[in-house]
C-alpha cells in the first residue's frame, strides 16, 4: 500500500473508516490506532505489531474460534508465519516450491497453465490451441531463442525457403471437422433449434431441401437373409429421407445380426450411398428408440466424420422430433417405436408420409483445412558444429472435448491433457532456458551444434504436425544429429524412466550411458525408433531419435488427466537428464550414424488389455490410393511380434470391419480393442491392392514395460 495517496481516509474501505472515526480511546496495551506510518516504508514497525498480535492471541481462548476486537493497523498488521506453518508440505506452498527448486517450479507453472480448461483441451483449430501456441512462443522468446521459420505467405502457409523471421510454421490440416455457418430446419410452422432438436452432420452438403418425408427404415441396400429397406424401383428424387441408424433390433434392443453390438450392415456410408444414388434431396437421421448398444444423443460435425461431404443436406433429429413428424403425417400408424418395429421385421420398405410431413432444411458448412501451426525457436551453435542440429520436440496439442483420440464414452467432456502433453511441452520450455543459459556461459565449449526447440501440433491427429515439418523442413535431415521427443514426462514413479530409440544410431547407448548414470534414475533403454509419438516422423526420414516417457496411467486420454496429478520434482529430474543429453550431443565432435530398428518389437502405452500392433495412417480419404474404399483404418506401420504381424496385416492395408461390424475410423477400432480379451479370435476384413479379404487375428495381451 502506497503512502503518497491523496488522503489516507480516501484509501480505506468504508467499514474500516467508520470504525476508525468512531473508535474510543484505546488502552495502553491495545494495538496502536490506525495512523499512517512515518518514513519511506509503509510497514515502519512490523516487529512491534507482531508482538502485539502475539499478546492478543495469548489473551484469547487457547482452543476454538478466536475473536479479537479492536482497530487493525492495515499498514503494519501481519499474521505470525510460524503459527500458520501447520504443515509445510500441505499448506506452505512457498516453502514447497523453494525446496523443489526453480526448474520444478517453472515446469509446474507451465503445466498448470497449459492444462487449464481455458485452453479447451488444445485441439487443433480451437481457440485454445491458438492460445497454447502463443504461450509456447512467448516462453521460447523469453529464453532468447531466435525465429525458426520464414513468414507465412498470403495463403497462410509457411514456405520452406526464405529468411527466418517467424516462430510459427503455419499450414492447414486436411480432413478436419467443418464449421457450421448456417443451419435451419422447419417442420410445419415450427422452427427447430439447432443443437436441441437437430444437428448438422459432418458429411452434410451445402444447400436447401424442401419436401415431404419418406421413411426408409434402416436404409440398408441388402442385409442378411434377403433383407432390404428399398423397393426395386424406388425413386427418391425431391424427397427427404428419414433413415434409422444401426440395423434391425430384437425385442430387447439388441442387433438381430450380431452377437456383439452391430454388424457391418450398420455402417453409415453404405446407407448414405444407397440414398444419394436414388436422388434424395435431403437426409434425416434418427436413432432407433430402445437400441441397447446404440447412442440416442445427437451427433455433431466433430463426431460424425463418416466420409467425404455429400451433395445434399444431412441432419440428425431427436426421437421426439421424428415422433412428431410421423404422428402428424400418419397418426394411425403410431410413433417412432412402432415404425422401428416394422423396419426390424422387414415389413416396411420405402413409405411416403405425405404432405403433412413436409420439412425445410437449409445448411451451409465451411470447407477447407483446419489452420494449424508448429511453434519453434532456434538456439544458435558456434564453431565447427554450428551447421549441424539437434531437435528437441514436444506436442502441445491434446484431444479437446474428446471427439477424437479418446474413449467415445467421454465425448463432449473437456480433456485437460496435463501429462499428455502439457508435461512434455513444459519440459521442452525448461530445457530451452537451460540450454540458452549453458550456451551463454563461460563453461560452454567453442564448438556446439545448433538446437531447434519445437512444439508440434496435431500429434493426437496422427503425428500430423511433426510429419508436416519433416515433409516441409527448414533444416534438412542430413544436418540433424538427433531428435529428442518429450511426450508424457509428468508421472515419474519410483525414479523409473523409459528412453526409447537408443538403438537408432550406432553406439548410441554408449554415448548416452554416462548421462543416464549421472541422472541416478532407473533407465529403461528401449532400442526401437518407431512408436506412437512425434519421434516416429523423424525416425521415418533416417534421423536418430530418443523418446522420453514416464509411462501409462488410468487417466490417459480421459478428462481426469488434470494438472494436480503430475510430479514436478520428478519432471525436474527428467529435464536435468534431457538437458545433459542435449549438452553431450551438442558438443560431441562425431556425428551420429543412423541405423534402423524396424525388426524390433515396439512398446505400447496400454490403450487396452490387448494390442493389435498397427499404427494408423495420417490424413483423410483424399490421401488414400486410387480406388481405395472410404472409412476403415489405413495401416501406416505394423510392429514386429504383434497380433497384426502374426496375422499378416501389412502397411497400406485398410481394415474395414471387425467381426462383421464396419469400422468408421481409428476411434471405433480402439473401442473394439478395449472390449476384447487376450486370446480372442477376430474376423477382420481388409482391403489390399484393390481386393477385399478376410483374415483371422488372435489378439495378444498388452505387455507392460519391464
């Protein structure tokens, strides 16, 4: 509180001022009246105030609440810190952080910030992702790191060549969810509310559809035992089709055609194709009531990416809205449940509901890619090694609200992503400061490699940020000595740490061993260079890599991966080790010689009780071979000694169905793996070089890190 204010009374709250003006004369041993202290310091005599406070406490009852009446000198009064320190570990956070040290304190601050819900789970294209990029750039600049990229052009994409004047590498992610620009739906005189009564789906086309509704049951062209939802000559031109999701159900709401959830006939893409080839003007999707294994909630553009956009509007309505349409058009035929049962039995094909079912739909979705950006800074080397590089990377993105890359049961819930990967991003930022301090010290050698510190986006979307970088590099691969990837380093337990990639250069383990031993940590030195994180992108172009990782946990990719669950003291040990490795590699005269580890078994993070052993390919349908089907999971790599390798699955295969049930994407396949047990035999349909084939896969148990 400053003492040079216009008047002291003007600064006091009204209640305190009233107490001061009305206070009677005080006893000799009472606290001093509120009078501005003299001299330069607002707190002229804190020691005397402290003694008075202790005397007051001595007079108060030793147990229970204490009420001490009398004026308080707001300039000099301060509680006794000794009395406050009930438990230094639990209450005195200042002492805790002082004991942890500056690195743990700084790392903890970064994690607490990046995992804050205000950052919206840092999904690419979100405001939270932009804020996270700004945060990373700020701290790279604070460490004194120079720009790492040319300035983006008019198209918003960073070119490969040009002077480095920006800390951001900008590009566009293809295959992201579109943005709904306009969405209107009307039934009769009623305007329906988007998000409440209906939702626009990601495959929706731009345009208008107006006309009567035609009920087409489950929209299945040809199901089991001759089942079909269509008549031979059905023509849907000018009509709006109402189609049920999934497939025929029994009386208990279970699929009639599958023992596990639904069969391949439930897939949305074949239904959409069946309707559009009949000339439909618009599509209304509705969940069948009572489906035991189905979802009744409305999908949205994030959760309904079933393929490329079609040419007509497609929306989903609630069961209540569908009921109103059906009953208004044909009241004698009952509601949605009665129509579902007719479709279950195959007793209904295409049924025109008549003019009383008339609806109007208007939709407009944005097209183009999702803006994305890697963020990086350069620490310049010196001497003979200045033109060689080390890359230290960490992905700053996460899965947002869980519409991709997470358990579908948690869709719509914020995923903070503290360990994954606010922890790695925070470690990378701490390492940048440590390296900058070392390079600027008198102890730094005359010859040092340059270091690129980079935060990748879209790792959770298929390593797309790191892959974009290696495909559009500002530093050629042959100049990179090694890439160090910090991903999930926030849960060090028992000082036990995994470091992957130690076999990706000849003699790499011998170079690293002294730093490992200096760390006093238990190091799990894994030779493999591939794996489900950004180092795999660099390994794929022949760069030696390291993957530093503290292990899986039950909060992985859930809303419970929160900032209070991480271990700041453990992270400080990891930052010290990784910084030691950077200094070792930066000053080492010899350049590392890359070697492949593709024959080795790759480790897994324990997504489920079983492991298939494939890495899904990045990109969308537009990145697939000509003639390849939509949907499914395209395989980018198969790990050795896994279920997939045993079954003969190869890179480039597209996994279309699982025990007869169509796979819409990677999230659907992960759901299957979570439900499976070791030893299960699965019939998998794949597409390979223009042909479909079915193979049997015997699932192996996921193996914890040893």
